[in-house]
């Protein structure tokens, strides 16, 4: 009888173990998920451009000579650093220089004639004064004295006219100088030669009115750079000048450049009818900007506000309708939770309610099997 009972207990235990094994085998395997703890920190609210921006120079000039002509001198080349006033190009201007030389010599002759006329006027004036004194002593006639006085006045007028003519000659020199200067192209500011459209001996001409032609010299001031970028019209009202910004570029994927908003355009662009934007200019004040070149594509992230020491989680963990998945490690179950979010950026989002510090938020929200009530374990 005892053996029979013992056999029954053994049989029952075997059945229970088998049943437990079958039950366990039928249970779904827990999903392995990556998680992060809710923690406190600073969250920065930002906005970014909707399409790629462009690095531009604060000063960039497409330069051409004021007159047309053949290039006689081209002392610079592309890539050269030049200073304000430096000659970049000079057209053939021998005729203008000859005209300048003639004007200078005319001025010399005019000044000499003026001096001659004025010397005669001085002599005539002294003679007139002498005859006036003699007339007082009845040693000169009235007619002779009046004639001398008239000659003195006429010669004085001739002296004045000669001096005015000398001034006209001096003005002609300035005109000739300006004509020569118009055939010379000088740098209006310090910068770098980006492009030269022309070679020695080639004929160049300024653009006719209404006809765009390439400039002879493209000069860039690379000491001051800024980013021109489109911001969505919805975000634009919050952006103001002087706000800090971070600039990133595909050319330098591991670097960020500091800057600030220098201008927000007072109009909306409708280049794309369904995506209207406002142009924002962010100036770079980073000491490392010397490695940048105008024309690089760039993105601008503008700081609107900063929240200090607040609960936050990665933005990627937030689903539609402000939902997150939380892993309860004690039970090994995923819970869906609704949250209230505050300021946010592409990386972090402030949590106003719905989560407590230290709770584990699921990051791998797109993984198969991640849903409310699912069994899960941390990776």
C-alpha cells in the first residue's frame, strides 16, 4: 500500500513537471529592449532650418572695370589675398595717360601765363599810384592818370582771369586722372580672389543695363561668414536677432560652429507653395571659422530657451500622441504610458508629468514585439 502511494506521488510530480515544462514552452520569449533611465538635466528648445542653408561671406563683390578695354596688366591670381586699394587689373590706357600728361603740361603753361599777367597787373598798379601822387602835385595830367588807372584795372582783371584759367587746367588734370583710374580695378576691401574671368590681352566690358554677365574679378572677405537658411513659417515668429545658434556642416561632420542670429527676413518666401519659409541669417563667431569656405551647405540650430535641471528623456523614445513604453523590470513587462512634454529638441524632451526619475524608458520602440503588456528584458 505504501509503495502504491509513493508511486502515485512520483507519478503526480512527473506530470506536474511535464505540465510546467509544457506551459513554459508555450509562453512567448521576452523581447530584448534597450532602455534609458529618466534623469534630470538641461533641455534646450531649438528650431532648425527646413532646407540646407549656405555659407556666405559678409562681403562679396563681383568686380569689373568701369569701362571696356583690353587687359594690359593682371598682377593677381585666384586664391591671392589682397588688401584694400591693391590693383587687381589694369586695362590698356596709354591714350588716357597721354591725355593726363598733356593736361599736366597745360596746367604748367596756364600757371606761367597767370604769373605773367599778374606781374604786369602789379606793375600797372604801381604806375597808376605813382601818377596819382604826381597829379596831386600838378606834375601829371588828369588824362594820363586816368589812362594808367584804367590799364591797371584791366591788367588786374586779366590776372584774375589767368588764375581762373589755371584752375580750369588743374581741374582737367583731375578729370584725366579719374579717366585713368576708371581703367584700373582696385580691391574695395581686404579679401581673397575667388575667381578671375579674363586673361592678358582679352577684351572685357562692364555689364550692359539689364544684362547679367560674369564679373571680371570675384572678391570675397572670408574674415566674416554667415549662414543663410530657410526656417519654417510656423517657427519663424519665435526667432529673434541675437539668439545663439549652432552651425553644422556636411563638410565637417564631427564639428560644430558657434554663432548667433543676425537677421530675420521681414517677409515670407513661397518658393514651394506647400512649404513657405522665412530666411534667417546666422553669423559665425567661432574662432575655427577660418577652415570654412563660402558655398558650403550648412544647417542652423537656433536656441529659443533653456530649461535647467528638469526631467528629460531622449526624443526618439516618444511615440505619437505623447506616448512612451516603460519597462517594469520586477515584473518583466512593458507598460504604455501617456506623458506631458515641455520644451524639446531633436535629442532631448522635457517631461512635465507621466514619468518619475529613475524609471526605464524603452528606446527600441520599433523593435518587433514591443507593445503594451509584452514580456521584456533589458539588453
